[in-house]
C-alpha cells in the first residue's frame, strides 16, 4: 500500500478530530447495548452518545486495526501469497470464529483480508500478523498500538490481532469510531466489508459468508437493512455483541459503533437476538426518518463583528466560519431553535490575514450545545505604523500617569518661576544698593 496514501489519511483524520462536534442527543429511546456512538459522516456530528469513553473488550472489531497495519506494510496484497504454517495456526484459540485455514496452503494476502473481515476468521488474522510482523506477532501488535496512538485512540490497547479476550486488550466506542473512519478511507476496505459472501479458496470449501447480517439479504432475516454497507462485527462472552457499521440513504450517511450488546436477560437466560444489530437498525431507521442535514452557516457568511486597530479607514473586522457548517436536526426544526455563541476577543491588533483563526462559535439547538466551528477573519488587514505611533501618542497623552506628570511638571515650573522672580527681585535690590557710595548711605 502506498505510504503517501496513509500520510494523507492521517492528515485527513486529524482534520476530522479538530472539527468533531458534540451530540445533540436527539434520540430518547432506550438502547440495549452498553456503549453506543453514532456520527453523521459528512458533518462529524454525533447524534447519539452512550458511554463512549467506557473501556470495553473490542472483540473482533480489533481486526479493523489488523487490516490497517497490514495495508500500511504491504505493497500489493492481491499478488502476495502467504503460506499457512502450523505453528501459527496453533496460536489460534480453538473457539476462534471464522473459516479454518489449512496447514501448508498458500493464499493471497488479499484473500486473507477477505476471510478476516467478512467471516471474521481468527486464523486469517494470526497468519496476516505473523507474515507482516516478519515472523513475530508481538512486533505486529506493537505496530497496532503505535497506529492507535497515531489516530488519537488514547483509551485503546491491543495484545493480539484477532480480538480474542485479554484483560489488557480494550477500546472504547469513540476510539473504534476513529479506527473505523480511518479504515473506510483506505482503498479497498469498503469493497471487502460490504460483501455478503465471497469465494476465496477455489476448492471444495463453501464461499465465506459475512457475519454482518445487516448487509445479507439472503441470510440476514430481520436484521437486514438495505441502507447498511458494512463494516465489522464482534462477539465474545466478555465483550457482548459488537458492531461497527456504515449506512447511507440519499444525502445522509452515518457511522455507528455499538458495543456490549447483551447476551443474557435479567433472569440470566440467553438472549437469542443480536441486540447490537437490533439497536443499530432501530437507530438507522429513526435517523433516516426523522433527521435532515441543515446547512446553517455557509463558509464566509458573517456571524460576528469585532474591533481592529492600527488600520487606515477600518475599525471593524468581520468573523466568518472557516468551513460550511451543517447539522443533522429534526425535520420540524425552526430557525429560532438555533442559537450561536461567539467566543472571540472584542479587539484585535493588525496585521491580520484572511483566514486567521480568531475564536470559535458554539452552536445550540433548543439551548443544548450541538456543535462548534472556528471563526476566522474575512479579510487581510495590514498594520499602519504611522497610525500606530499616532494612536500610541494619543494613549500616552490621555493616560493618567502622563496627566500627573504634566501637573507635577507645571507645579515644579511654577515654583521654579516664583523662586526665580523672588531671586531676581533680591538681586536687583542688592544691585541698587551697590550704586550708592557707602559714605552717602546713612
């Protein structure tokens, strides 16, 4: 995979983090799963947040990071053939999910990606990690943790590439969202995770079937949702049902992460339904039926005015959004439901360039914060040094200290003049006396 692609993706991801906004929490129905994070793909606005910072076992959602690291460290996955070794298969837990690979068979790295992401093969994840890690799975896991740090996943740590339970392997709904979003931008990822089945072996083995029933018209049953395009499932007893997914209908698209879907009811009886998928489908149906993307503040649209100094013929500066700002809001939302709070200085000093960030604007819906964006200068203003000198002279003249100094100076001058006059009178008197001879003075 081209390293330049990943550099560009990393920069893009940082951009997303900068402009990510807060949840409006418009959805008030109860959710079964322990942690839920749903974000509008276009705006970065989260529409549902539930325990998004709670550390949980990511189960097979781990395999998205395995894919990311593998792609970063290979050039042409479709041409690279990997031989499946017994010592690697022996490392896989017997209860690991997905297709079982055969010892000694050769399979392309791309088809290993298919096995890992479509049917969640633990075998494939371990073989990939061993190959990319140069025979060391530990080395590969180190790269996974390095990538997690790079993506800003501060509450994530990996101990293995297949997601099997380890008390020291954890993540959060918010971090899994970051990983999912980054993976989605890698060429080929969405093509794999959107497949309901795939023939990867060319032998007597059946085609692999996706574990994501939300995209499987043939086997999905009640979970099938035509708007869902992928991405990855996960399950462990300790983790519950997990699902990262992407759905699109018309102009609206969402990325959802659901973790900790319950597998037991209050009486300790097994819940047959996949509650992560139940929650996800309910959320998507609600979002597509009830929310609309409102373009609230176009780029370069004035939202505030502040003072600027040291500029000829200008004493005001307009603040505008640095990007087109949109929000997902209920269809019946009205203009008066939206309010804006500007956090910026009341006065700035030239020079100021067009596009300089001077503050931020917080957006509120019915009094609740739902987002924010940077506000920037709409024009370039150069500093006038002549005006600066004149203004500074004016400030000096009007300053209390200067006035006090003037008063003191005038007082000292007055005293000096009075003393000078007095001394002058005395001197003239002495001079007058000296004009007469002493013998004439009686």
